[in-house]
């Protein structure tokens, strides 16, 4: 009697080894998801969009292969990816369900953003594979947050001792058009100077909407142009040939994961559909379109897998199963309810008891100590605002090991205003460090670090210098709202600005209205050392992004000096300070104008109430209205220009809610619509002076 040997069952890796397929991938999953992605694009283009069931449609046709291959390799606990609008195959490979994908295009509840973002605004907390960092619609804005995440990986290991992050990496995807953007070059500089575990994946389809690659990059090949870039390893090749693409992807991801430095992988792919559904590609000839379809990666994938891994019937069956799954998911997504209109204003700010899933200390389940609004000075010595800021940063760096301070010249030099003097010596270069001269990189990396559970405290040297970071600043503020509280990026951006003994059009800008107008920022504007301590500590222990404005005229001004109020001193945002009570006139102001208003009041024999707002967002509307109802007159004084300035918001609120209590028009004293001049006499002619304020007070009292 002979015994029969049991059958040998091979896993996918063993099968691919025997058949000559690359063994590093699950090729059956690649086939299933490539078919799913392609059929989903077709269903949207041919059915859902014409019926008006989805709005925007960005096809991933031609881009599927490389994205799916990368997705399978990102399986470490802190692997993360920053993507763009053509990245749905990668999202599917990372765990996004097709029902969620359909619901996103339909802007329904249960989608990636619950209807708040465009259907291809990919965002996903980690499932089995990479976390997908919140996407934004700005071209090239994904690069520096990815670099920030990569830098945070190193921080978690070196500063927090988190060994689970040792071989995790960050990946950032983009098309070839985005390599012309500021964010790309800033991130390349970051990654190479710091040797970050970051892989750039450039899907080069030859077009940025209708603009060909040679108009974006000399020679139309970013990989060739960066060949001599120090500390950057480059791979370039086909994104449609399965064997070649698999080897490129595997080599690139392995290289970065092994700690050998950043890499750039350029994959040549065809764009088989227009930029969007409405783009009919009339700028391409018929021959060009035919050439692209001849490079279809789905056809190449079929030929690679059939019959090596599956039969023709099995491939056909996989396509049929994908169609059935898509039909079911489409119908399920159509059954999702529309978002509740009453929820549209939720999550601009953090809400007690509802922490974000990812980002900041709250996303890690960490709570910092509370404080008190009652000052408890350890000694009566009056310190200037610079020392107050430096001392507060020192305390918070000691309290919170996830706090890190950085910017141009903040390290060895201690900051151009000396606010960080000595902090690098005390806490090390890992926590207090200098950056390259790129505000895009400073703020963008801060966002990525915040996603990773750190508290970044970047410094922008002067208010005007924040302008190159406008996209990152705007996007940072809206992350919580855009993701419906899935993600948040609580960072504290310190920005000095305003006039000093002299002015000029670049270093003396305030323009606080720009930040006030951007939903999601809290905006502090202290006038003295004590308030600077209380507001900065509240910002550093809070759960929202904050702009902390440090007025240059007050950094060492004698008027602004106060005793240090103690290591537990915290002031709530939105609570103004009443400096002087009165019943004849209300003056509302903030920043450097507080001291000037106080001096002007002393020159007038009248009962005047002086309010220092301290924070612009939120602002203490209650305190202002209560005062105006008592005095019946109001003068608003600020340094920013009057046209569209924040004083107009205050005036509008008074007219709307206290009009019948007024005995005189609401007056504003501001800078006219000109830059701040360098010449002192010219500066005094435009920035409100004590004499100007006194004159306006007297005019209002006499009305």
C-alpha cells in the first residue's frame, strides 16, 4: 500500500518566484485593484458624471501600476504618503474601500472628507498600510509636509526613543508638472541636507493639463536634471512595464527604508484621459493619443500575469468580480445620506471631548498640564518681551519633549531678535535648530511634523517673509475642517513684525487681517511681556494652530516690561484686557498702539476706557460692546492699513449690535494704504502717533 503525498500549496511569493514574476509583490492583488481602478474611472466617466452624480472626475488611467506597487511596500507602523489628485490607485492599495471612493466623488457622508473636500481630496488614517496625509488642491503643496513627516520619524527615534519608527519612511507622489513648484525644491533641499527617509515618486505623463514637460523642466526629465544633486539617489524608467516598474519601486523603497538617504523615482506613464473629464485633449494629435494607449499598463499587466500566474479565464473572472464589487459599492454609496447642513461650521476649531484622530498631542492621547490666569511672579524684576518669550519657550521645551523650535538663525545665533538665545545649547540641535532659507519649507515641514504627533514652533523672521508660505499657512489652518476632524496640525508660528525706531516696506509689515481672514488660525497680538507669556503658553498647550505676533517695537520697550508671571501663567484667547475704565469714550486697540493710546489718554482730561484686545482671533466682542454701550463713543486704533483692516470688523459689529447706544460715529485711526516708509519722518506721517490719537479723541468727545 503506497501513501499519496499531499499537494504542495504555494503562496503568492513562492508562485511568483517560480514563474519569474517579481517576488516582492502580491500580483493577484495588483491585478484586482488595477482592474478596479480602471473600471471605476470608466463608470464615473461614462455613467456617474453624465448623470450629475459626481462633480469633478480625475482619471488615474495609465497611472495605476506604480502606485499599487508602492502601496504594497508601505507596511511599517509610521509609513505615510502625501499624494495628489491622480492617486486613487494608491489609496485603494492602502486600504480605501471602493464604497468610500464612490462616496467621496458623490460628496456624501462616509466619504474621505464627509463631503467637505473634492472627491479626490485623499486623506486616510493608517489602516494596514500607509497613512495618507491630507491632500490639498494646490499644486506642489504635498512635498514639504511629507518632508516634515520624514523629519518627525527621525525625531521620534532620536529624541523620544520610539524604536517602532526606526525603518518607517515617507513617500510623496506628484506629476511632472509639480516639479516646477516651490514646494518641490524646498522639499528636495530639506530631504538632501538632512538625509531624510523620503522617497519622491514623480509620475511623468508628459503633460501638466495641456502644457508639455519641456515647458516645466529643461529637457523634460527631472531625473536627468537632478543627477548631480548631492545626497539624492535617483531611479528612472518605465511605469508601465510590470517587470521594470516592480524592480524600480522595490529598489527605491528598500534603499530609503534602509536609511541610505532620500530618493527620487521617476516613472514614465501615459495619461490616457484628459486632466479632468471636461478636458477632451484637443491639444493632442490622434497619433499622440494612439501612442499613449499603446503604452497602457493594464494591457502590459495582463501580458505579464497571463499565463505566468493566472489563466485568461481567471483574468476575465477578476474583471467580472471587480465590476460586481463596483456596482455594489456604487449603489451603497448612493444610499449614503447627504452631509448634515448644520454640521458645515463644525471643526474650524478643536472641540472639547472630540480630539482629532491624527495630529498634534491630542491625536497621540497626550494632555499637557493646565495653568492659571492669575499671575504669580517669582520676583518683582521687570523683564522685556524678548526675555518673556525666551523664558516661556524654555519652560515649555522642558515640559513637553515633543516641542521643537526652529527657523532661520534660531539655533546658534539665538534668533535675529534673540528670542531663542541659549536654547539650542540647553536642548540640543535635535530640538532647536536652524533651517534653510525657505518659508515654504519651514511651515510645510511644520504641518508634517504636527501630523506625526509633535508640536512644531517655527519662527518666521519678519511678517512680510511669511508671504512665500501662504499656501502652507492657509492649508494648515483648514486641515481639521477639511478632514472633518480626522486630522489636525496644531503648530505655533512665531512672527515678529511692525515698525520699530525706523520702518521699511518689508520688515515693518503687520497685515494681521490676512491671518484673521483665513479660517482656522488663532491669532495672538500681545502688547507686553506678561501677556506674551500667558498667550504663548496657552498656544503651546492648546490644540489649534496659532499665529503668535511679536511686535518689534515692544520687544525691548520699557512700557512693555512686566514681572515674569510664573511658569503656570496662561491667558485664554478671546479675553481682552481693560487697562483703564471710563464712561465718555471707548478706545479699542492692540499691539504697539496700546502704549501710544495710553499716553494720548493721559494728555486729555476725560473719562476714557482703554481696551487691549490681546487676541484678534477670537476677539472679545462682548467686552467691546459692553464698553460702547456704556460710553456711547468708540475709537479704534491700529497700525495696519484701514482698507479692509480688522478695525472695520470691529466697527461693523458695533454698528450692527450697539447702533442705538451710539452718540457719535465709530471712528478708525489707521495707517493709510501705503507701505511703511524707511525715513523716520515719513513713517511718523503714516503710522498713528500719540498726537494723532489725541486729536481723534478730542474730536470724538466734542461731537
